[in-house]
C-alpha cells in the first residue's frame, strides 16, 4: 500500500484536502496567466515532498513545463547546483541544446560575482531568468525546489530573484522548506516564503483516525486501532516516521529488502497516500512489538545525517537529551555533554529550529521515535560514559535515587563510592514501594565494586532482596555478608536471612546450624529474638532439622536465660509457635488454641526492625484456620502480608498460600486459585524452585479439584515435576494431600491412598499437625475406595473421637461427612444430620456445600426422595455460590435423576460459565486482539497472570481461541443479573 513517491500521481493523500485545494487554485491562477509562489513549510517528514509531487503531476496533466530540483546537504557547496538540476530536468520536448545549451554552460561554469557585492549578481540572475523563460516558450512554467533549505546560496539568491518577478509572469515557483537556523540561507528563503505572492501550506501530522486507516490497509490484524495507537504514540503522526516503522514491519531485520528499502526517511517516503492496493510486502497481522525497543535502521541513518548537518555541538546535545528523555534544567545537559553555556545555547537553538526538539519548560524530542533513533545512533561505549556523567550530575542536584540508579545501571563500573550509595538508596526506595528493581540496583552496586566498609551492607541487602527471586544466589551473597559483618544487630539479620535462603533450597540442617551458632555468639536480646523465631519455624520443616534443633536446644535455652537475666527485651516467640503446634497435635480444645493464637498475633505483631515474631505469627494465623476461626484467619493473613510488604520483610509467599487456603474454606474457590497461582508465579522467577513451591502448587490443585478442573490440576503438578516427587519436608505434607485427593478424583484409589498415607505418617513424624483434626480425613475415603472398609471405619471412629474432643465445627463436619458412607446407612444418616447441624451458621461454606450434597445423596439412596431433593437443591445453590463446580455438577445430576432440574440461580452470584471481574477484563482485551504482553502492560500484571485468567475464561466460556472470544463474551451474561 505504501508506494514510492516517484511511482505515479498521488490521488489519495490522507488528510491533505486543504493543501490539495491550495495547489489546484494556484495552478488555476497560472492557467489564467497569474503567476505566484507556493511554499510548503514544515518539519522533516510531514509530507512536503508528496505535495510537491502532486503539484508536478497535476501541472504535467495541464501540459505545463515542470522543472524540478532537490537540495542536498552534501552539494550545498556546489554553486548554482540547484539551478543546474532545474535545467537538467527539462523534458525531451525542450532540450537545452543550441544557443540555450551554450549560454547555460557559460553561466554555470563561469566565475561568480563576489557575495559582498550584490550589484554584481544582477546580470547573471537576469540571464538565468531569461533562459528559463526561453525554455518554457509559450508554455506555463512550474519551478519546483524540494528541500530548499539545503540548496546552495547562489541558487537561493536566484530563487529570491524569481520570487520578486512571478506576479507578472506565467510562472509558479514552488518550494518545500524545513525550519533552519539563522543565516544567509534563512534570509533568502524568508524573502521567498514571506512574499505577497506566496501561498504557504503547513501540512499537519496525521491524526489517530488516519493511522487507523493506514494500519488497517497495511498491517491488518483484528485490532488496527490498537496498532494505530502504538504507532501514534511513537511518531505523533509524522508521515516519514510512520513510513519508516511500516517499512521495518514489512521487511523485518535481516530481510533482503531490509529496513530502508525501497526508500529512506526524508527521501520520497510518505504513508499519506492510499492510491495503490495493499502492499504484499507487509504480511497480514504484522505486529509492532519491536517498536518499543528498536528504531528503524533507515531512520537511524537519517537522524545521523540530519544532526551532522546542524552546527556543532548539536549532535552531542541531542545525544544527552535522548539519554535523559525530558529535561527541566538545562544546566544538567551542559554538565553531561561537557558544553559551555554558549555552546549549549547555540546547539539548542539549532535543534529547536530543526523541530527535532520542542521548546518549553520541559525540553523533549518532538517525536519519541526520533529520540529512540538518536539513542541507537550513539555507540555503546559513548552511551555508557554519558550515563555515568548523567548519574553524577543528577545526584549533585538531588534527583530521586531511582533516576540516578537508572543511569548507573547502564554505566560502566568505576569503583565510585558515590555510585554505590546512590544504588543502595534506590534499592531501599524500591523495597519500600514493593517494587522488584532492588535486586538490579544491588547487583550493579556489587559490580562497582563497593569499598571494604560498604561491602557487608551491599552483600546483605542484595541477599535479602534475592530471597524473592533466586534463593541460591541469595545464600551465596548472605554467607559472604555474614563473614564480613561484625555489628550484632546486622549480623543477626544476615544470619536469619541466610537461614531462610538455605531453607528455601531445602538445606534445612545447614539453616539450623547457622541460626544456632549465631544465637549463642550474640548477647543482645533484640538481636537474638528473631533468630529464635526463625529457628523454631525452620526446625519444623524436616525431621533432620527438628533433630538438630533438639541437639542444640539445651545450650540455646541456657543462653537465652542468661540474656533475660541481664536485660529486659521482647520475649522470643519461637517457643510460642511450638506451644501452639503441641496443642493442636494433642487435640486440645479448639477454643483454647484459638485464644492462644489470637493472643500470639496481638503480642507477637512484629515491631522490631528485623521483624521479630513473623514465624510465630504465621503459625498463629494457621492455627486459627485449623480451629475454624476463618474470618479471623483471613484478617490475620491479610494483615501479615500487608505488614511484611510495608517493612520489606520476605515471607516467601507463605502469606499468599495461607490466604489461598483460607479463601478456599470460606467458599471463595476462584479467589483461592488466583492467590495460589500468584504465589506460585512470584516464587518461580529466576533460580531453582524453592521449598515453598509445593505448598503453592498444592493450594492451586486443591482449588482446581473443587472447580472440577482435574486436567489442569494434573498439569500444574506435571509441569513442575511433582507428579511423582517424594520428600520428607513440611511442603510435602501439602503436596501429598493434594496429590492424593487428585488421584482419588481421577479414579486411582490405590495411588491416592499411598500418597495420603505417606502424608499422614510424615505429619506425625514432623509434629506439624498441618491441619490437625480432620486433616487426613481423605484417607478414610481412600481406604474405603480401595476395599479396606474395616480399616476405613476404624480410622474414621478414631478421628471422630478426636474431632468431638477438639470441638471446632468444620473439622468435625469433615470427619462426620467422610465417615458416613463407610458405616451402616442409618448411622450414616445420623452422622450427616449432625454435620449439617454443626455447620449451621458456619463460615466454612465449601464444607457446608460438600456436606449438603453428601447428605442429599445418602437420603436419596435411603429412598427419602423429598428430603433428598431439598438438600441437593441447597447443595447445588451453595456450590454455585462457591464456584465449587465439581460438587455443583454432581448435585445437579442427582436432581435430574429425580426429574427435579436445579432451581434458578437462587443465591448463586455466578454460574459455572460466568467470569470473575479479573477474567472478564482480560478476556475483553484479548477479544480486541491484544497480545498477552500488551494485556499485562495495560492491567499492570504479569504475563503469567494473564495466561491464568485466559485459561479460566476459555474453560468457562467453552472456547479454545481468541477468535471465538467476542461472540462468547457477547452471549455470556451473569446469571441473576
């Protein structure tokens, strides 16, 4: 669709009707014997050449003589070069032979008058004028000079001479002019442009609507409007830049017709024409993804030529402004570019006159794409030096740390302590805002490298930041930091972080050793408190770590007692966590456990700088879940997450996993799945998987089982090689339970039972009581499904006794529901009636849905169809509320077997095919044709989050591709709305 400007007449210039009308009027006047001037003014690439080409074509159609020339910066020293082009362009019907040829040769090659003596020019200019008129004969004459600002001075003097004489002649003088700085050329062109006979055209940039038309014709794709927005943002509608981008999109890097072919910016390139059919060079659906990273190479070459043609030091100043982006203080530019105020002012004026920069309180490039081209034209070594200067200049004027650090990331290391301090400040700021850039800043600080006294701070802060992205690198840096750190408080913090880095890599015994050794060497209560908390947590994560802690426990307690005798400080919370787990494991009354957990959360809320009590607080929050205090557990989990982010403390996404399990029990199944997926994604960025990964996967699998998505649940395990993973850590408790449940649902009771029995044994060995009472109730179901009915009944009775003693509603209901199918029918009904009564008014909605369904099913088998119908209706409605689609489908199937189709939506907020708000937002953008990366940028989420929401949307809408989304979204209306 984009054609070379010399290919033929331009019949379809976009948004140029006013200019075309001006051209036609000027030619009409010439037909009537009235001469004049047509001046096309504008910055480079605004379509001036296309308008002149159109003028030429229309003049030729009218049988006028057209003489044309183009200024060239490399021929500006060739006297009368533009005039020579005019003569050479005469058509075959007007050859400059005979007397005209000899006269022209004599004038062009003769000695020119002195510039200082204007009177000496008159005979020459008069003779040139006569020659052109003689060439035209009785035809109307149109003289066209493109890029007149680059023409040689004698030729410009001739144009000025002609401008004063066109009114009474049969001649139109047409010039295209870019803004240029003060000088003789500007003065001579000014006389032409400002003449009374001059009509001035100033073509505007293309609008967004025009670019939508261009993108639809050239790029195609489902959403040309989105492509047009991207193009407009980069080019501001400048036709030359649009053409450069589209050429790059058509050919791509490395193509035989690579960027710059067939034309180069500033040379016959203009996308304002729709005169030709769509170009086959641009494949349908071509993306502009690279536009944010790479300027077209043809544009880079044009920018270099353009800047080289401006006065020194324009290139250097443009490189500096490109580096900074937006400039509010010109002194910074002077410092970075090493320019004097006078030199900077001269270069700045030239760049503004050339409309490369935009003047104003904030100095910036006229188009972002030009800035990118300037950046790409700057050699990497030069860019690095400029970034280093920029960092120093910005730091000197008190710029924000992140702005300084942004330049240091691209500057070569120089061993500058000021750079290290700036990077540390930027990392602290990023951590305070929960942004991930801290690791990049601190790794760069380590490469500087820091001086000896700064090295421990850099290493320790880097290691702490890396805990979220690469626990193996974190362990390396924290171990080195511990070797260099002597301050007790700092040493305590480093030891704790190192222990967690080791634990995340399942090196639990090493972590216990680090903590135990550091505790006994420190005497400050504050420094020891959080180490004891971490030790208590990590020691529960594997049998080896537990045994090693026991080995050290006597010495640790003796040391802690001595510290308490000497100083008053916060009590350690590690033993509080132990006490909670002991109570849970021993089946202590749930109310007593919950009260202790609530008191722990109040008393152990981390107030110290290094976060004393986080481990105890997490244990307490989990205890509330076990005790069926779900609303309190939700508040505690959210508060822990918020507090940890504010204080920059890393909980390794355990707070998100905890929230996922809480939301699951509360009946918010989709929310649970999203939380688990978020924790999983956040924990898998760079290094090897952490020890927390199985916990997040297990939470996701449990939620997917409730939604009936068994295949995605299996895929989540398989993708992380967890289908057959074995281990004896705390994370494997959650994994074995979720995997066992999944295998039961898939019809593999033997494999499911094996996983569940392993998990129950591991729970007993670790003493963690992952969910204490009722945690391993699925073992009863698995035993029964495997033909071991007696074993199932025996275990069920044992668990029932514990559940009654514990006294929490949800765990008791879980055991009652699970035991009911394996005992005689009449007793099973009584157990389920008790479960329903126990859950009346409970916030454990998911378990209530399961219990109602099981109760209805057993009633149906007992022949009590009326009662069964009511319970199944309630189960279907509540399961719909919870988005527990597996239970919902089973309840509906039972109801259909009774010839009682499910009632209307009732209390259901969403049907299985309805989308959550987040899924709807993502699906809407995908239906518009946005890529996953574009959607992630638009919604400020990660690509993996987008993929998760799209997968859920596809499943609910029963579609398999983006192409089917628009129709499915139109048809999908929330039930009950």
